[in-house]
């Protein structure tokens, strides 16, 4: 544009849709209840949806989890989202165990040997975040709205630094979210 070889470019304003509004707490919990009790959904979808709806994890972080981030010790299943590892409640832990066992039946041998919790189609690569988002929307879980609702509820129930550290969020982000949610 400076040299005159290209016409002036004007970008349209960003359109903010209502899809980014958080879900109501009752709606989020109803989705979580359905995901955990509906055995017709695959274990991959159930685990990913639980991590979004319960622990406010973005799909970009979920796809980067490895099987080493999940620990099953004496009946307690934990997942390394922050420090310390977050324990999974019983229904989520059961779904996670079922998913970990079902990984041995994945269609590609390279996926079975992969260390990624959600292996992708390319050998040695995780599932893409876009694929996981599409997968979650297909089962009726809006990833961004569910995550926003979960984090806002979590920061109202416990001290912000504790939530931020346990779930791997930045302190300033968690503080901003508690202010937006109406907390102190």
C-alpha cells in the first residue's frame, strides 16, 4: 500500500456472536450429566467434554495432554492440568479409565502406540483442536461456552490463585474472570 502497488484495504469489523456467552450453570451441569451417563457416546467424546465442562480446559490444551498426564493410583485418577494434578470425581474417573482401556482398540497401530491422550490421524501427532471442537459440537457440547461457564463457576467457589494454579490458568486471567462473574 505504501508503494502504491496495492489498493487501500479496509477490514470489516469483528462480529461478536451470542455463541460466546457462557451457559447457565444448570445447563452446563445437565450437559455434563448427559455426557457422563450416555454410553452411546464414544469414550473420547465423553472425556473431552468432561474436561471442558468440569475443568474449563480449552481444546488446544486438551489435545496436548499425553497418557503420562493421567495417573490411576489406588482408585484415584488424576490428570495433570496444573500443579498439583487435579483429581477426577468418580463418574469422570470411570469414563477416563474406560477411555484409557479403549485406546488399545484404536484403528491405526501408530495411534495405539502414540503417547498423546487424543492421537490424531498423522502418526506421532495429536488430534487437531478444530477436529475436537467439531466433535464436541456434534454431541451437543459448545466448547467455548462450556469452558467459560465452568471457569466462572470455579472462580466463584474457591480462591482465584488456587483455581488458576490447579487448572493451569494465569492468575490475571482468573482474576478478570472472577470480576466478570460478579465475585470479589
